[in-house]
C-alpha cells in the first residue's frame, strides 16, 4: 500500500512482486534478524530468480534470471521478504537516477529534485517509508550520494566485504553491495548477516573483530578526525555546505575527539585521469560481453548518451593506457591510505551541493560535456574511498535552507567499519 501510495510521484520501484512477496510472508521464513521485513533489490547486477533485470538499459535486458546471486540468497536467509526492484540509471553510470528505460526517480523531500544515483530508487523508497532498508551498491558514490540526497544512512563497505554480483562489479574493485537504511542499527545488522567471504573471491576483506551490531552505541574512544572541504576542481563549495561541515567538526570536538583541518593530499586531476581510463575500458568491455552473448551490436537508440560514449571511448583505449590507469591508481591509493596513518577518520561533505533539480542534472541531455560539467560541480569527494576500498558512510546530519537533506561523509581506515559504526 505504501509503494502504491507514493510510487506514482517518485518512480522508485520499477518491478513489483506483490503476489510472490505475500506468498513468502505467509510461508516458513528463515529466523534471521530481519524476519518478515519487506525489502527491495536494486535493478543493477544482483540476480533474483525469475525476475527481470534491466540495469536501466534498453540493450541486453534479462527477461528472467535463472537463479539468485549469492548476496540475494544471504538477504533471504536474513528473513527479508523481497517485494520488488528499484530504479537505477543505465549501467549505473551517473550519480542521478534517470534513464530512457526506467524514467526519472524523484526525491521524496522535493520531487522536483534528484534522489541521487545510482541507487536512487532504493534511497527514494526507503526515505518515503515504503521499506525500512533496501539493497544498494556503490562504485563511485552510488550508496552515499543517494543517502545524502534522501536523508538516510549509507555505508559503503570495505571492498569484497559482501559478495560481488557481476563480473563488471569485481573487475575494477571499486564496487560494493550493501544497503541504504533509516538507522545505523539496521545497516550494522544487515552487514552482520551478509558480510562474510564468498567462496572464490580472490580479494576477501579482513575478518571483523566481532558483530557490527554490538559496535552501535559503544564508545569510539578519542579519535583523531581530519576534515576538509577540498574539491577536485579546487573551487570552494557553497557557503551553507561549508557551514555544515564546520558545524559537524565542532560537534565532534564537543564529543571529545581531536579534530583538525587537513586534506588527503592527493592530485585529484591525476587521480580522475587514471580512473577514467580504467573505468572507460571496463565499461566498454562490459558492453562487449553483451555484444558477444547476443551476437550483435547495440542498435541506434539502444544505448543512452553516456553509455554510448563510454562504449566507443573504451574501444579506443589501448591496453597500455588502461594498465597505466590501473598502475597510477595503485600508486595514488598508497598516498590515500598513508594519510590515514595520522588520523582515524576523514570528514568531508558527500556532495558539493544539496540535491539539484532533476531537470538541471539530466544524463539524457544532448550535450554530454555540459552534463559532465554539472555533475563535476555536484560530486567528486566520494570516489577516493572506492579506489583503495575503504569503508565510508553518509550520515544525514543537516538540512539545507530549501529543506533538503545534507549528508556528511565519514571515511575510515581499510576494513574498519567498526569505528565508523561506533562513531
């Protein structure tokens, strides 16, 4: 009833499995921590037996997946009732959930504004109260950005803490799967239920010291917390965003932490040049796999502007260029991780602005360079946690003057979700 009440305005749920959900709810559910809780799966990567999978694209849709991904099996074992799938942009590329295939997903706080991406459908559904938490994934910020836009908790977990769902997820090592939720408690409890090694994963995350749920409410002790509002472009963020970070830093001081201003000291221009080469090559290879499987190239109109550009650009990148990008990322990752030798947590805004209007940040606009410019003015602080695989969480701490949530991002040392949950 809640989905039907709100989804006409938000377009958050793009596949509805009500009959299947009712049957599961009335059956013999596993006695997990979320027994009977309705739950939604992001329509990107994760397989659900018998359900379609579009990944927000017109090209290479799957009519019905033959089985569940390992992660989905773990969700079921936790007791949740799968009720449908959530909106995502084409191939999960942009930080806004708009595609020709699935349409515009809107923000429950103000439907004229974006819900973020690429887990915008999940965030809109949780923020609107359709479900208390939902599956999400994050390759360059796709859990934290929607959480910030919609006023939720969004933990990007350590690399390979939970199972990857597609080869394209794991090839670069940027992407992880977890949830967006209304509470820190539910984020921790679901990671306890799903966060253990998958057989065959070559880069398994270090084991946790104990249940994450036990960390919630436990004192974090006196932490060294660095904060910064630096942006990749070097341009200052708007005054209300700067003030929000400074208020957060002051609140942390009052909690007894050692708080000081310091950036990561990384060359953002070089960082994103290296990542761009690696990501374009990977995105193009992903489309190539579908071309091989289907025996044909994408027809005119089957790929949106960003996906078409990535596919064609990736085909022009040489192996030398792609591996130069990988190598440079490894070198820069060392710099990022070395910075954390002097502090426990790094504080920054999730976004440079509150959630912009959907008609302003539109990935379907003809001028892709203008979209790039607008997206760069909105995002840029989330990816440095993806590249080395560190945990990073968005928390809904403030509201903008226009009544939109403002998320603050706390990034921890590699494999140290526990400190972030305590904080």
